[in-house]
């Protein structure tokens, strides 16, 4: 059985948990609080030298880090990762977009507002984070205004990756009311079989 080390409330940890659930693959969840230093212990660092979550234990001694790498691994030979070469490249394009243009702004703004006191110095970062986050949401809106999903007109791991932090973007101060296509897409993802809420 897979073991998934993660922190509840983390969108990156939510991604592989959601896919495992939708694939009906049994797994054991192992809660790790990064804020308490639980991923910096010698035992954990022996599994993942980067000291982060999520971490997927595939077999004893075999570990895979990075949430989007997990999505690709778990989705292989399933409808969630297309076999077509062009569509697979498009999935990768959106996975890279999520990690470089979306997550660093929307997820970080959410972390600051959700986990740090309002007098913390990092609250000063919010205007910049929101500006860049809205740029990412505008890119998504433009694409989704013409497509049901991000790749091939059906639900893939590209949607899972982008759904993780978009569906809780309000917790980072992002108002999604201006993004009609994004909101419609969020409803489509929520309606997918096995979709579970972030915790």
C-alpha cells in the first residue's frame, strides 16, 4: 500500500490525495506538520533530503517527492494522463504553469492569510502576490472560456494540479467573481467522481 506523507490543508499534498481517491487506490495518510519541524528530522530527511511534503512512499525505501511528479506517476496508463504525445505535452505545460506562475502567488498568499498573524511582516507581500496571482487566473480564464477542461476537453491531472489552490483562492484574498469560466470549471471538477474537499 502507498503511504502519503503530507500536511492537511496543503494544496500540494491535496493533489496526490485527490488522484489516489479518484483512482480508488488504497493508501495510508501520514500527517506531517512542516511548521513544527516534522519534516526536518533525521528520519524524514533520510526519506526526502529536501525536507518537504508531500512525499509518496511507493514501496519500502522507494520515495517520490514533488506533487506534480506524483500525479504523473500515479496517472500513467489511466484516462487522467493522455497517451497522445501532443496532449501529454499540454498536460506538462499546465503542470509547469501551475508550479511557476500560479502556486507561488495564489498558494503563498493563502498561506500568509491562513497561517500567519495579521501583523506579520509577510502580509506586506500580499499586494504583489495578488497582482501576479490574478495574472495567472486571467490566463486560465482565457483558456477555459473556450475549453471545458485544460487538455483534450476532458478531466486530467492538469485540472487536478490547478484545482488544488484555485478552489481555495478566496482564502488568499482572491475574488473569483470576475472569472466566470474559471468558476464554471471549478464546478465541473467538483462534480467529478471521487472528488474530495481539501482539509
